[in-house]
C-alpha cells in the first residue's frame, strides 16, 4: 500500500489535473495537455485497480506511485464524478471507480 500525503508544495514529481468548464476538458495545470472525461476515467480506473486513490477532505483525489503524485482538483473530481454517475456504461467499464465515486454515506 502506498502512503498519500497532502502537500501544498509544487513538486516536479506532482501532476495536477483540473477541469475547464468552457472547453469541457480536463487538463494538466503545467502543460495544459487536454484529456476527455473518458480518458481520465480510464486512467483513474487503472490507478484505483493497482494503487490506493484517496479523496481528501477538500474534495481532491490524490494518487501516489513511488515519488510521483497526481492530484485531481476539486473541480475536476466533481466533474468526473458527475460524468461517471450519469453514464451506466462507464460504471460497468470502470468498476474500480465505484468506491472512489460512491456517495459519502456509502463509503
């Protein structure tokens, strides 16, 4: 099991993903590389299958693998959760996200 630690520092080993409502795309904050919701769910499902995905009290998702950390902002987490819950086929295709996006009372 990997330990995930909340940090406000900007490390070269940390990738932060945010959501752009106007473009309806997710993007990395440094490179502004765009990702679709389906692409993000596919990546997150793989991470959730192999590693621990932790939701913080401020609504971010943190994934740590070795020295590398990926953080999904609160806005990105909310958008992905909405996409995931609204499409039954994604819930079937990405089963390891059921616990990640379960309503608070179901965890």
